């Protein structure tokens, strides 16, 4: 019987690694990521292939970690802001601003490609979307209770918000990088939502 190959122990991901993963994510925005090899990722990250393998077992694992790094940073910001005791509309506008800033350098094509080719990474994005939508639903509910917003179904609003990210933005027949930016789409959508909710 042959010997079983030993499972290589990977190094833990540190803050320093998260920094270059964040930079790598930005470098991937204009790349056809499904065609990239681990060598390409190493080149774009400015690291050796052996360095990447110290932390990750595959290209998919690198992409997953890069998406996790981005969504974790955004999650910390939106959760922190959502706890602030400020005017409801101002708070909503701040959440929109964070979403816009956080997606400013993310391309629509990158998001579409992740959804199509990398299900584990897409799951990370979906989980972040769920969290963001849940926070928005709290804002909708409290705004309705305070009489600031029209009494519209919060569940309906939440479903529409999630569908916008998971089905509309990622539909290649509707949106491309040539005509739109992800940040502008999200900002326009959320601002339109606010205008529809506010009582005049």
C-alpha cells in the first residue's frame, strides 16, 4: 500500500496578509479571473508563488480569503455606524456612503464572475448582503415606527434589496462596466429607496 500524502499546514492569515489580499482584490477588477492561474495571482499580488502556498492551497482559496477580507472590513464599518444614535435619515445616508465607498473599486464584471465561477466566494458576498439588508430592514422598521417613512412592508423592501445585488447587478444582460460602476448603481438604488420611503 502506498503512503498517504501529508496534509500541508498553512500559516494563519495575519493583518499584513489581509493588507496585500485587499490590494490583490483591487488588481483583479480588470482581469478575467477564471483564466488566472496561481502564478498570475502571485504576480498581481507582488508575491512569490511559494508565499501564496504558505497561506493558501489553491487559487480558489486566495479568492475566498480576498473576498472575506473585503466583506469583513465593510461589515465592521456598517455595524459600527448602525449603532450610532443619530437622525434616522442621516444614519441611512451614512450606510449608503459606506456601501458606495466599499464598492468604489469593485467592478460589476468581477462580481458577475465570482457568482458564476466561485460559489464559495459568492457565498461570502451573499452573507454580507444578508447582513447589510438586515441592518437596512431595522432602519426601515424604526423609520416607519417613528413616522418618518411610509408604512411599506419591511419584508418586501428587504427582499427587493437583496434581489438587487444577487440577481439584478449580476445580470450581464442588464449591467456592464462600460456603462455603470457598481458603486454608482448601489448608491442610486439606495437613494431612490430613501426618496420613496420618506414622507413629504
